[in-house]
């Protein structure tokens, strides 16, 4: 297995996955497993559609959930005010034209996903249209949230690993 950049053990992604008002516990649990396996930080923005100790969340996250330590934010405003000013936020939505692979991801980026039934609010998307990305699909309205998070996170990891290998530091 190729190492992730920026970690001598080769396991850290230095990325962030943000779930804005997630509704379905097993999706969040599966994304928690994804974040655990890549040492990606998980941020949850309230209100959540479940309790953080929900049985189905823990079942999907397996025993990894205990080691994950997600940051739970009380609101979008608290989240934005709590991250570094230079942070880059990318909003994943079916309402964008730019495919996720068209972006050049960097360590420290935040990948923001909306709730399963309604996606990210229009006001949020309109606030930064240049950072709205989509996963192109031939059919259907949208992919499962955990699937979408895995697709985009691993593309970001791949890009960062490739850019590290091409640099004098890699």
C-alpha cells in the first residue's frame, strides 16, 4: 500500500470531512470508519438526526468509533469561526457543474457534505460557487453519502500523494 503524504507511518491524510446536519446514523458510522482508516478528521455540524451514542451509528462504525473522536459543532457559524482562516472548504453537491477530480486538493482541505435527504443549503452553495464540486452520475439523483465521501476523500488523498511524490520533499 502506498503511504499517505505527511506521515512517517504513511497513514495520515491531513484532510477533513465535514458532515453538515447528517441524518442517518449508519452513513455517519461508515464515514467514521473511513476517517479512522485514513486518519482524516471528522467534523459533525448539529443538529444531528441521531444521538452520538446511537446503536446503529456505533454498529456501522464498529470499534473504530471509540478511537475516532469527531469534533461536534453546534452550528455552521461555530464551525467556520473555529477553523483556521486560510482553510479551503469544498462543498459537494449535485447542483454543481465542476467534477471533484477537476480540483487540486491540498493537505488541510475540508470536504463538506450535506444531509442525506436535502443536501447543502442553497445559501451555503451560493456563498462560494467556485468551491462547489460534484460527482458526475449517469443516472439517479445522488449517491449514498458514505459512498460519496469515500470517492472524494480518496481522490484528494491520491492527488496529495502524487504531488508529494513529485516534489523535492516526497
